[in-house]
C-alpha cells in the first residue's frame, strides 16, 4: 500500500527506500528480528512485478503476465526439439560498473576528509557477463571503457583476465556485441562442449537468451555458420522478472567486487597500531591509486568467485516457475559497514552503504546525449587521471627493502609460504635490474671528463705559509 501510494503520487521509489520503509513498518508491528536484506528486496520486486528502473503500471503488468508464459513454453520447446541440456542454454547481460565509487559520506580520517564520491561515481565502465544454465561455464567477462589503451593496462592489454574494448561513451554497440558473439562466444562455447562436456562435433549446439537492448543486433544476424549456435530474445518488459542474470547473478558479482575494492582502498589497522592517526591520509592515497587495472582484476576475480549454486538458482523462475532463492554469498549491507568501521570510519551509516551498493544496479541503458557530453567534458577524466597516477617513479632500493620485509613475513607465516618462491624470483629480477643500473652508472661516470683541481693545473704555490 505504501508503495502504491508513492507511485500514485508520481514519486519514484528506489530499492534502498523500499528496504528502509519495510524495516520501519516491521518495527511498528513489533518485528524486531526482521531485516530487509537484498534477497528480500529481490523477492518483493518479483512477487509484485516491480522492475528496477521503470515502474510497472497495470497495463505493463498484464503485458508481463501475458508474455512470460508463452516464452517459457517456447524455450521449453526449443530445448526439447534441439535436445539441449542445461549446459547448452546461455544468458548474457550488460551492466554499468562505477568502478571507483565509494560510499558518499565516507570519512577518510578523524579530521573529516570527505572523499569526492559524486565525482568518482562518474568513472564508469560497462561489463558483460555470460554463463550457462547450470553454472558450469562462465565465459570471460567483457569490459568496455572510454580509453582505447588505459595507461595502467596498455602494456598487457591482451593478457588481461577480461576482454577489454573501448567506445566513446564506455557502452556496448551493435558492432562490439557482434564481434564478441562471433570471436569469443562461439569459439568458447565450442571449446567447452568439445573439451569439457566431451561432445561430438555434430552435437555442439547452444542457444543464447538476450534482452531487447539497442546494442544487440537481430537474432537472424547472430548465428553460427552451421546454424547450431543461435540467439532468441526475451519478450519486451519481461527481462527484469525472468532474465536469469538479473536474478542475483550480476548482483553477487558486484558485491564481491565492492568487497575487494574496499579491501584494496581502505587502510585497516589493528587496535594496537600506533599510526592510526595517519590512516586517513593513507586511505586517500590508496583510493587515488586504485586504477582500471585494479578494477579489471578485481572484477575478473569476483566473476570467478560467483558460485555455481547462485547461477543455478537464478534460472529457477524461468525454467521451473519457482521463486528463486537469492544467494548473495553472505555479503549483506552490514558486512560492508563493519569493514568501514575497522578502518576507523564511524560516519557512514547503513543507508549510505545501501545507496553505494545499488547505485549501478539499475537496468542498463544507452547513455543519453547530455550524459555523454558531461562525461567527455568532465575534468580529470579516466585517461588524464591515470596518467597522473602512474607518473610516480619507484626507488629500487626502497622496493628491495619492502620486498625483503615481505619475504621475512612469508617465511615466518605458514599460510603464506606458498608465495615464497614467487617472491624470491621477483627479488632476483630486482637485484639484476639494480646491477644493470649500477653498471650503466659506472660507464656513465667513466665517460664523463675528469675535473682537474685548478691549483694542480697551474702549479700554483701553496698559501699555507710553509717554505719548501
């Protein structure tokens, strides 16, 4: 009723507001044990057919109910006629990723150094995730940025754990999606079915479920040469309710990413640490140093850690008409609040955390012209900021000292000893590099003209007063 009243008044309602309202109502009814978790929010939205971006009125609700069941039957018929197993049915989706965003009211130290959350939030990447219905095959994620060769990854762009592409607005186009489908999706699916499922060449087939994004070409143009790997589209206005990737898969990946981002960006001290007063300055430095390379590796690792059960549960609604059990892998809003507390941040509340965790969970959409203009003209964009971040030069002797300290720690800590030989290799390379620099320095000194003492040159008499 509260939601209907808000919508009748033309007031948009965000997920965090729904959660906060639900907890207030629970307190009014004496339910002190109720928690409006992320899983609860997803179930509430699905139960009442509330989309992430556009609020569904009665006409859209009717359209959803009319279109969903026929699509289920169509998909079931395709699976039966094509003799597909769940491992051969795929879904992909694209999403925004505000890769450097932090909770808006985060305090970097006790002196109230506020992080510029609003500006950081504008640094956006787009990400594509794709997996099959039983969660046995997660394809390499695709990342779209604005820079063709970001400074932090330009030297190893082809060795990244993701597929990196670029566009002027950091969004997918029909060309980039078509390129991914033919150059990555089809080869990866073939390789998986031949080498993992051990299918015969004639049994390799797949169907990819797509939403109606403008970045997706027609189904007729997205098909393998033999016609065995093809696409079908969800009906309009239904993807928020039945598309598997929207049923907790992308959410889980983002929550895992945010956790890794906090771990890298915040300075955590023990209670006994004498340097607690400097944590704010160090945190500011770490947040500024967090670049696209960090983001890409953390995103890839997060996608790797999304559990198979999370993916399988996400397909329950589409395949079996069952309300999915949302598995966000133990990462609730309060968990992020706790890590902020451990870093000395006592200002950020649960509402700030909720807003931060859901700010890029809105349904993806092509950026508006005015948004593109604002991002392109924004001072200190991705490329400029990265150039500034990586202008610092490292003193090899300081690196050597830190590496020696790390080696001592690893050697004395059993759970980290598996990294010992890797660090030793790094130490040897560093010593070699130092030796090369010293040798070069000696050659340089040898080639420099010798500076003679001017007294020696002219055999001037001594002024010490002694007579020889």
